[in-house]
């Protein structure tokens, strides 16, 4: 579970609240998003992340993403 995240979906207004942010994500990104909201983050990927969560909600089905993640710290891709 080190690369998992668990979220609460807030519908009005739409937002994502990170309930759990895995330790592998913390090591890779050097920060823990547990307890934070997606709307408060100033990252390039925020609009894409909102779209992905909206798709999951609209489809009413599990939604898995597999992608290569990189950091600005020149760490190896995950």
C-alpha cells in the first residue's frame, strides 16, 4: 500500500480530500498530502487529477491509473 491514496470526495463544491497518502508517495514526492485538499494545491497536474476523479464518480466504478511518475528531484521514475 505504499503507493496508494485514499480520498474523500466532496460534492458541493467538488473537491478531493486526501484521507491517506502512502509512505512510498511521501518518499518519492517529499511531502505527505494526508489531510490536504486537491483544490489547495498549485501543481500542473491538478486539473487532470480533478478530471480523473470526476470520471470515477460519473462511471460509478473503480478507476485505476497506471502511469510513470517522475519528480523534480531527478529521482528515478516510478
